[in-house]
């Protein structure tokens, strides 16, 4: 069954989005106390700033709780922080750890 947003599953979202995997990887590496702009995320992920402004991937990741959007920047830009309580982020971190462990075996 396809959800209203067009993604059948979380894996489908990651697989079909040009930016999702890179943004989730960046979220896994970010300190929960750190905030970043779209421009800073673009630099961290090698996803173009244009792509981050044109698609809704960051908004989708805010909606599922990976990032939280804040207005605390002096420059008027929305800043994003990792949601340390995110189940989606915890699953991504667990996947990353398990995958790395299996590769090391």
C-alpha cells in the first residue's frame, strides 16, 4: 500500500530520494547540540544547495523526527538540529553500527 506522500516505505524514501541517504548519514554524525543551515548541510553531504531548496527531503526528515527546525540563526535562515529522541535516527545509527561490525568480521 502506498502512503499519501508517494513513498511505500522508509527504504523506498531513501532509495528514491537524491538527498535522503546523505542527509541521514550527516544526521548520524552530527552532535545533537549543533545546529546547521541548509548551506552547511549541503557542504557536509555533497548535495547541492539548489537540490536542498527545491526538494522536500529536509522537510520530510523533519516530519519523521530526524531533524528539528529552529529559528535561532542571526542570519534569518532556518537551522536544523538532530533530534536525539528520534526512533528513525536511532534505527539509522543501529544500521550503521551493525553494518560496520559485519564488514569488520
